[in-house]
């Protein structure tokens, strides 16, 4: 079902330093060129969300209000101009570390080490950009979507962050993981 623009959506936002998250009604985001709007199927609450909300004002760096949620899974609901290779109705997990997509780090799949993201104003969902603790979320580029396949959205949401930590460790050691090296 397509959302009507005049209807608000629910979102969990951090709105005021030192206060807890609030459930609020906000406008449904519209995807711009190259962007994808997902209907959120599941979103995880991470220790990073609590850490962020516990920061004192002089250390908090993101704009307020901030829709939380850097662990998200959703179904493509609307495509911005120029998006191809993604179809409405397909289900994806959102890859959180966003970079420029063209530098050496990004080309190696290490967008979390992109040296250009900050200067270009690129922020991942829930950590600067509006996150997945909402009915809808915007993903800036199809490269930040991982096909969900038959995985359960609720069981898979935390893989987008908690699952990335061991994945990055294993990927960094992949050349050392030859047959027999993992035997106990």
C-alpha cells in the first residue's frame, strides 16, 4: 500500500538533550533522485542509540530532532528518479556505514572508513540522517541495500550493525582463513 503524502507517520525521535526518546508524528519523507523509500518492517535498538542520548550537550554532534535507528530492514515502497535495479515490493536490510562510494576505502567495501563522508555531509540513518525507527526511511543509494531474501525481518534487523562487527573482522582476515585454519 502506498502512503498518502498528507498522512503523517510515526517515528521515534531524540528531540532534546538529556531527555529520552519520544514517539511523534512527522511527515513521510519523499525520495530524491537516486534515493529509495522503504516501508520499515523491523528496526533494532542498539547500545549506540542509548550512548548517543546519554551524551552531554557539548559532545552531541547530530542535528535535533533525530529519528533514531541505524539497524533497519524494509520493503521498497517508492523510488526516486534514476533508481534502477531495485523494484517496489523487494525487501532489504539497510547497510549502515555510508560513504562517498567512489574513494579507495569505499571501493574496498569499507565505507565506514570513508575520508570524504563528513565533508560531503553524508550521514548514515539514525546517526545523523533520519533512521529506521519510523514507518518509512530513505536510503541514499541502492548500494546500501542488502537483499533480505527469506530472512525474517525482526530476526535480521540487528545483523545490519551487530552482525557487521564480526563480518568486518572476518573479512579483514579472509586471506588468512585457508582450509584447516579454523579447526579446533
